[in-house]
C-alpha cells in the first residue's frame, strides 16, 4: 500500500543562515510519519514571495499534504500566505473569521487593530483560519484539488499547539489506517562496513520495512551500530512483527561475525 | 553586489521521519553565510537515487555552490554519489585516490577491502576525493560548468572536520571578499505588531542590511523582541556601521513607544 506523500516547507532566512536549527521540520516529520504519511521533502526557503510560491506550487503537484511553517506574523518579512496565494493564483483577502480571532486577541489586552495586525488576518481566498492557542497570528488550511495546504506559525510552541488542536484531527481523517512502529537494536563490536552486506539483504527481504543503520563511536576500534527498523501494518502487533523479523535477520548475521547485541525495544 | 548562491541538499530518511534533527544544515548555512554566500535553499531528500538526482540537477542550475550531506557510507541506502552522477549524466567509477584513502583506513586496523568498503571509493567521474579526517568514507568535490558540488558525510563530526580541512580553503578562494556581521538588540515592553511598521521602514531604508525580528515571551503581557541585523561590506567596521545604522532607527522608534532596549553586540 502506497502511503500518501507529505511535503514540509520551512519558511525563514534565519533557517538558511543557520541562526535557527529547524526543529519544527523534525517534529512535523515524526508526526506525519506516525500518522501514516510518507514525508518526501523538507524544503527551506527564504522570506520571499517568489521562492515560497515556487516551492508551494511544486509541492502541491506532488504531495497530498503540504505543511508550511513560519512567515505568518505582522512584519514585512512574514510572507508565507502571499506566497501560497501566488502559487495557486488566488487572491489574498481579509478573512472575517481570522480577523475576529486577531481582534479578540488584541482586545483582551486593550489593544486596537492596526494595519500590521489586520495583515495577520489576510488569507488566500477559500482558506479556513486555524486558531492560534498561544499567539496572535492564525494559521490557514486550504484545499486545492486533491491536496491540502496547511500554514502554521514558526514559533515552535505555537506551531505544535496549533498542529495538535487544529490539524491532527483533520489529518487523522485522511491518513491511511496504518500503525507505524520503529524498533531498535544496537550492534557492538563489528564495523558498519562488515555489517553492510547483511543489512542490505535484510532490507531487500521486505518492502514494508525501512531499515537504517547509524554508526556511533568509530568505524573500527570499538564500533557501535544503531539499527532502526520502521514498519507499518494494519495493526501494531503486526507492524512490530514485521520490524522484528528484519532485525532478527541482522541479529543472527551480526552474531556470526562475533558481535554482541542489545535490543532497545519498539516505539 | 549580488552574492553567489549556495544550496544545501541533506540526504537521509532519518531527517524526513524526524528521527534526526538537521543540525548539519544549520552549521553549513552559518559557515556559507559568513564566507559571503547567499544560502537560497536547504532541501532534504530521501535515500533514493532519483530524488537525489532531481534536487542536485535543480541546484546545479541555480547555485554556484551545492553541498550535499549524508549518504556516503557502505550500506545500500548510501546513494548520494550515485544520485550526483545521475544528475550530471556522469559515470560512477572507483577513484584510485579515494580507494587508497579507504584502503589505508582499514589496513591500519588490520582489515581488508570488501565490496562494501570499495563502494565508498566510487565517485562520479571527474570528482576529486576529499579526505575524511575521522571516518572511512571520503567526500567528493566536482566542478561542473560554473558550479561546484561538494559531497560531505552525514555524521556531524566527520562533516565538520572535512568541511574545515578540505572545503573551506577552496570556498574562500571563490567567495566574494566580503565581511559579514550580525548585530543584535532586544526590545522590551512593546508587542511585535506595534514595532512592525518601524521594522518595515528600517528594512526598506537599506538594501544591504537584512533585519529579522523574533518574538520571545508573549506578543502582549511582557513582550520581548530580539532584532538581528545581518550586514555585509568590504570590511568589518563598515559592515558593523551598516547594521548599527538600521538598528539605531529601530531603537529610536521603539523608545518613542515606551520600550526599553538592551544592545547585545555584534558577531
């Protein structure tokens, strides 16, 4: 069964110049994977309408779920929704529901609407605003063709809160009914290059299990290889069974090479 | 003066499924920025020849410097150089110098070459191997047209060591003779949305300074906004002068709104 594809577009020069590490993309990648989607790209773009539009357009053509983070705030360089609108040839306009969210947020603090605050309520036409449980700027959810474009804030606490409250329930409805698990073993005492032929064979033996080895310590000397198997199936016991079958093959092969193994369980 | 563009391509399913946070891209983004390049994209792709080739091709068409990380090891899912070769319609072949590096690495530990170890010495034709000061797999540097494609390992310690020893000296030769500085102030007591019009004006006043505001704490209540100005010029004092001129405009405006300011210096 082919998993529906997801693309993540991270907007922000601070990510490109390395001022900020892109933890948002990793958090979303994990969420989407365990919801049953296949994350195919994470693309980081500058705060620039043309660049955002270029990547959103490409993503919509290829993915069922497109999630953008960042660029929803009140300043000149918050341009994500302009980029989304441009990518899809939609008009950007004040959304009444979004404006009400922004108005309420500021009124509660005794502050009026200003043009820069109203800007945060401008969405591509047809988009539904997503409530921001922490900050001022609403997110946006837009359906186009068979795809869904979801724009979330860049501040991690706001992004996570909005995703969990507003986005996850929607994605659960479109996600395949799959359980995804990841099981881990650690192989001590054998270099990754010696283990490589065995890992290759285990990988080729199952299309439904994704195996990846991560060398820790040193290739020679005292090598430790962490091996993770990601498997998906109709239910959790079946997914664990699939993952463990692949890992068992590696365990057996590694023991023959004189390795010692520690099993780290599944999650 | 237009800065030469750089693209970073991060290869690895572990990044897409959120098992690993992409710290390599941030580290490289910072390095490239301060060398005088403009990082225009960071693209994360699966361990898959077609996906790698697609993005490398796109990158080479648009950027002077393309850096890939990951996918150089001995296992089946280490496919970066196959992807690079495919993107550029080059043959992948054992490189004698690379093979000598790999052989020496293993011989020092009393280990022989195996097909999976020889695999690490297979480079796109015309590429120059880059010595790995820590691990087994060499990197690769390839010049095509006006672009340079540099493939580094995914293990952060190996990636950084190889970049600093083998890549930075080469990039310094092609980098523009620019000094880049980043100066920071923090504005206390004014919401970002109130400060937004002032930041906008400061931004428009100088094309050579890139300003970005990062809200900390809360938009209202006790707002703190970190504002960073990135400036480049022929020498460092001039770059600092440019950055501080933009920040001074914001400081003056913020003070009129009742904010207090702390200056955090330049780096």
